[in-house]
C-alpha cells in the first residue's frame, strides 16, 4: 500500500512538474518526451515487474509511429489522385488505428504512458508534406512508407525477441505480419512509380 501511494505521489508530482515547465515560458513539451519521462519515473520505482525501460521506450516509439501513419494516411487520402496510393493510405488508417487501439489497451494494463499526440518532428514533417502536391507528394509519401516500415518492422522484431513480457511479445508477434505486408506493398508501389 505504501509503495502504491508513493508511486501515485511521484507520478502526480512529475505531472505537476512537467505542467509547470510547460506553462512558464511558453515552451511546449513534446508529447513523446513527456511520456518517456513519466515512464522513466515509473520504471525506476518498479520492483519485479516484467515491463522494462526498453519495453516502455518501444511502446512510446510504436505509438508515435502508429499515430503518424494514421495522420499521414489521412493526408494522403485527401491529397492523392493516384488510386493505388489512396488504397494504400486507407489501409494505413485502418490497420494502424486497430494496432494503436490494441497498444493503448495494453499500455493501460501495464501502466505505460503513451504520447497523446505525434512527436514534434513528425508534426513538422506532416505539415511540410501538406504543402506538396501531385506526383511529388505521392513519391515522397511512398518513399517514406518504405523507409518507415523498414525501421518500425525491425524495432518490432527486436522487441519481440527481447521482451520478457508475454503480452508485449504477443502484441509484437501479432503486429509484425501486418507491418511486413505494409512494407512489401510500399516497395511494390515505389517500383510501380519509377
């Protein structure tokens, strides 16, 4: 009971401290950085749990990547005239929304804090892409999907191999085939656009 109270006080203090930092000089804390700091505080006080700091870092990265895929998918659906790109983008919205929902439910049971919004870097990239049009947009979007899905697939494989948490292992194992499909389809679209 004392440990639970201490953890709640620590989390509350951290939230208050981060809020105070955000309000003083107008500087806004990146949602991903905030989540990582809260997770660090919780894992530092976790004794004997199966979720490690690497697990929480993975979950934050996966959430940020998943939310970014949904936002970029929405942007692509609204901007592209290419039917194949539109179909791919809709698949990103549908599949990543489903994976994000599973990750949020898992994170809640594991007491992992996830970012509420995409990272500032991803927001900037989305804003930059919103200014692109036509085949320039389509090529950039698909190139990004090839690169991002390669990186994220590797991160999911690594987490699946290394985590000791059975639920995270199940989530990554279930999600990997979907990410691999996304990666392969993006590569085929990229070749088709050459």
